[in-house]
C-alpha cells in the first residue's frame, strides 16, 4: 500500500454488487440496458463499414457471433415491439433487459432468475407480458 507523508492510504473497498437487489454499481446508474437483439442490430449495421475498412478485430467478430447466436428476436420491428411491451412496466432498465434476453416461459421462472422484480409487477401481469413476448418471438418474419 502506498504511503504519503506518513499516512497509510488504503485502497478503496470494492463495491459490494448484487444484481438481485439491483446493486449494479456506478456504471449502471441512469444507464439504458440493451437487449442482446438490439446489440446484434447495432453490430450488424457497422459490419459492412468495418469490413471495407479492414477494421474487423477479434473482439468485434466474437461479439457479433455471440449476439447472432443468442439473439431472441431477429426482426427490427419485433425488437421494437418487445421494447414497447417492456417500457410501460415499473421495472428498471436492467430488469427489462433481463426479461427480454432470458425469454422466460413462466412468471415464477422469471421471478427466480430476476429476483429484483419481486413485487413490482403482479404474477398475472408478468405472465401476460411473457406470453406476449413469446408470441412475438414465435411469429417474427
């Protein structure tokens, strides 16, 4: 540990982060969280430009492959509809992104995987939301 003028300076204590309690750290305060499908759209939009400029680094390529594999919604209109379904809820942006990315089939599964949603949304409303999102996933063009 560094010493400055006879004072011992202790390193900052690491933040205690807990996604279950929405303790996500300073980086997530006032941040909008994206769906994997939204990241896919953004990366694919840059692909041609990066390819022409021969600026396709390994991180970009691997990230693009990942989001293409795990994107739940492939159609831009469908992604907008999912976002529109999530927006009016009382959920935080992180929770909305988790719901959109995990595509849970039942409300109890969603509440188990995303414990921070707790009592913010009724089981019936959450079930209805999940069913609407599932129907969009199945019938996208």
